[in-house]
């Protein structure tokens, strides 16, 4: 990939990562509930989800999903159901300050589960597939080997997402550290739960491009 092309994609990847969506909500939710060190494992899952999407698009399966009404509907409604499920979980989460929970040795979500949760959010999202199908070809040189170009694109997207989601996670973790009252924590849980459900509702309205 030529340097000028890569620089253009690098700039675009920051806009992609910074744009609000289910990934940003998940990163902030993880920071809110688990602090930065543990919550950041959600980002590793989100990045694995991006890599999954790139593999799907690179293998040509993305175009197949976008073209198939049944395949698109299955992926879309799986994504909707999962986001709503996360929203309900967050809404019902106990209003316990992170510091107190750590001090008491309370059970917390494992790092592996956070990674899996993040992966599912990005992997089961047809909007991501359609978006990559629309954006990635603009930066590919079809006269050259595609595999190295996809590797560059994947590495660039992963880097920007790791940085941006770290910001979202630490922001929520700092907010949590500043809050102690049960009422405030309960409000935050319900706010993030509502955001997950809203993200699911928005995904439900997303239509396949003919």
C-alpha cells in the first residue's frame, strides 16, 4: 500500500473508531463496572470482532451476507438480541462502587468473558460488514496482492481502536472512581443499559442495501 493511500486510511480509521456506537458504549460500560485494568479487556474483544469482520469481508462472505436477505436478517437480529440482552444486564446490575467491590473480594466478570462479550458486539453486526464493504475497496490496489493490503488495513484499524477505546474505558473508570453514592451508580448503570438497548433498536432499523 502506497504511503499516501495509507495516510488517508489512517485518518479515516480515527474517524471510524471515534464515532459513537455499540463499541464505545461497551468500552465505557466495562470501565464503569470493572475499572480500567480489567475493563480494557473488553477492547481486546472489540478488536477481535473487527478482525473477524475484515476476514469475512476479505473472504467475500461479507458481500454474500449483504446480498442475501436471509443471511443479513439472521446476522442483524442476532446483533439486536445481543445488544438488548447486554442492556438488560446493565440495567439490572447492582449499584456497587468498584473500589468497595475490589476491597471485599467480590466476584467480578472474568477477563475472558469481557473479551468474548466485546468480540460478539463487533462480530455480529451487519452494519460493520456493510461499512467495510463500502470503505475498504476505496483503499485497495487491485493490481497488487490483496492479502498484505488487508493486513495493513486490519493493523491500522486495530491500533486506532485500541487507543480510542482506552480513552473511553479510562474516562468511565475515572467517573466511577469519583462516585460513591448508590443512587449515582444506579443511574449510571441504567443510563448505559438504555444506551445498549437504544443501539440495538437502531440496529433493528438498519436495512440491507439493494
